[in-house]
C-alpha cells in the first residue's frame, strides 16, 4: 500500500468518527439545503411522527415547543426549542455567529398532516452562544412561547438505563432524498457518558436533529441538548449519539446570560432548584392539598420526614384515562401513592416495593385527590407525572 492510500484511509477513518461540531454537506430535497452533521441512527429506525400521539400526551405537548429552524444565511437547518416566551435554544455549531442568524425562522407547525394557521416566527436576533457546551440563543418576534408554551429545563443527573426521548425535525434522507423532515420523536436510553462528560444515548437522530431537546421519559423535562453522534457508516447508521447535560447548559446560562436565565425562570422554563422550585407545601392533608392541573409534571419533590404526606388535588372535566407515575430518586426509601374520590373514598393505590409506582384508571368527570406517603415512615425524593 502506497503512502497516498494510507493517508486516504486515515482521513476516511477520522471523518467517520468525527463528532460533528461543524457542517457536513448533504443534499436534502429540492432545496439542496445544508444540514448539520454529527448525529446517527442506532440500529433500526424507530422514530415516529408526533401527530400519531393523542393531543394530551406529554410528548405531544412538549413537541409544541420544538421547531424546524431554517437558517437561509448559511443554507442550513437545525432543530430548536423554546426556553422562554421569545427565546430559542439550539446548537452553537448551528449558529456560530450573528451572521448565521440573519433571516432565521422557526416553524413550530412542520408536522405530518398538519393544516391551518402558520406557526412560523422570525427568530433572527442573535443573543449569544457557547462553544464549550454547544448551545446558541436566538430571540423570536411575536413571543411564540406565550401561546405554545415553553419547556422546563432540568439539572437532573441521569444514570445508565434511564429512559429518554428526543423531539426533532428529521427524516431518513439516506433512504429517500425527498423525504419530509416533519416533527418526530425517538425513544431511547442513556448509555453512560463519554470523555467530555456528554450523555451517550441510543435515540435515533440524523444531521438536522442538532439542537434537539432530550427529555426524561419519567419527568418530561429537558435533561440534555442533543448535538453529536459517533461512527457514521456513510448511510447515517452508527454506534451512539451524544447530548450535553442540561445542568452544564443551565450553569452557563446563569453565569454568562443572567438576564436570559431570569426570563426563563419567570416563564417556567428553568431548572428546579430549592430557590426556584414550585412550592406545593404545606400539602399534608386534603384541606391543604396542592391544586394542580393536568397534565402535571413535578420534579424535586420530597417526603422529607417520617410523618410527611403530600396531597394533590386535580379535576377531570370529561371521562378520561388518567395515568399517574411516581419515580423515586433513590432505591432505598419506599414511598407509595393512593388515589381518592372527592368524598374521601380510596379508589386506587400502588404500593409495590419498586422504585416506580404507577396508577392508570378511567376516571369520570369530577375532583380527585392523590396521596403520596412513605411506607412505614420511609423518606425519599421523587418526581411525579400525571397525564390523561
């Protein structure tokens, strides 16, 4: 083998493992748009259109805040999501300079089968970015978050095996160059961390998914920012994907963009911490129960003492299937849940010895109470999700 061949093989090897903090040219549809590199499909393609989900499903509700980000100044596209009423978060390698943001638009309605009013907003004001944690901030005109809502960012630490999902704008253009990169979700798991401290995950993505939010399947909060992949075989298939832990992004937002961090806190899109976590206490009885609306997600909650009980009160307007899921933070410290009618009748309970307690039931219209308590005085932190 001559020296030129060795050099060529070495170059191909490097490119196949490149993590993608840059741009890769890919012909996509008739526009021949450039899409961002560094994301791959792991195994079989198993992402699905968000429109296949019921309108009240937590994934569908979160997907409303995710957009197809068009970047005409660099003939490119990425995915982005609302963290404030008018603040959009995506990857640094999507928007490296203010010039890249010129003419940028975010389309929140690019979904299969969707018709009706336009959900496109001009998001061409460059706020700033950070290369270390690969994020960029854009400001949108019209405050789309006022009507679409904003995601909630979480500094929750994930463990290997934790279930996640990625909401993104993409399609398998390796198989069909003219496919529609409609809004999709892909489920996966955390596979550990890499040497940079990024989460490794196996949810399917491709170039164009850069800037996608990674949600916890348990809390439905944004726990990471997808930005790269490893081992592309030339057909978009590879080994694993990477996401920056949201704890790192949030810490940098607070230090480098304090005004934005404050705005996010006011809109509800912030990391739950003791200082800004929603306060449900005191809620130790039905008379002081925390009033919540469905769907509900609460993180960083706690049964703090052996006498502590948390009560939640919610209403169901129409007969619905309601699902309750409680995830304990630690394996030790068994806490359980009970669902009561407005008159105090115990309807359902979940009191297994597992780290997750669930109740799924068809409820008539009315008012209900959920009780969270420690088994034999056990204490633990927990997250709670109630959907219908």
